C-alpha cells in the first residue's frame, strides 16, 4: 500500500469516528459516559488512525512498544508517581503523553485537565503533551512550569473540536 493510500485510509477512519461521535453526541456528553468508554470507542482508535500501534499488533516487547497505557511519570518536588493514560514512543524514546478525559469535561475551560497534562509533560521534560476527550483535543507546550492556578488556555498551542479532526488531518 502506498503512503497516499495509507493516508486516505487513515483519513477515512478519522471521518468514521467523527461521524459516530456526532450521531450520538448528546449521549457522549452526559456525565455518565465515562473515560474508559471514550478511550475504548474513540481515543484508542484515533491514535491507531494516526498510525500508532495502540494494541501492539506488531507484538513488540514492552521496551519497544509505541504506546504504553498507564505509563508512570514522577511529578513535583515530592516525586509522586502518576499515570498518564497514554505514553507515545518512537525508537524506545518517550515523545509525548496523551491524557484522556470523559467528554463532559470541558477541556477548553477547565484548569485541572490542563494542569495535569502540562505537569506530566513538564516532569518528563517533553516539549508537548495532549489532553483529549475526543469532543475536544488540546496540545500544550510543556516547557513553562505548570501552576494549578493557570487558566486552561495558558501554554495551549492548539485546541481542536472533534468536528475539525478530518479537515485538519494533515
């Protein structure tokens, strides 16, 4: 399969996820629709559409996997062990974290998800980290020291609504 064919297939997968979310958006935005459900139905398939081997189809040993769920990172001066939902790696090197939230969480406005995501990335010396609930996806610059009092927009590089994912695929 050529690169163009793979890209078209991936774009079609993203379009299908967007359509499926849109059809049941009201249900997905209810507080009862939880993080595990959105990870299973939308976030993991989105990572796969973007080319990440989220289910370790390649059968790699842990050290060589591209996606580690519930990875460990030490945060704060206390060196507390925390668990980002996804760690994305290439050639055994950690590249970014993806933190998942349930769709009822307002990523564009709530401080806590932004702080958590930035703190994970900052603690691991990563340039960026992502928080998503599929309804919205935010990319954060993890170079500035995160503060719990920072508004959600602080150090945010990009905020994308699910309805934009196909158009902004490239």
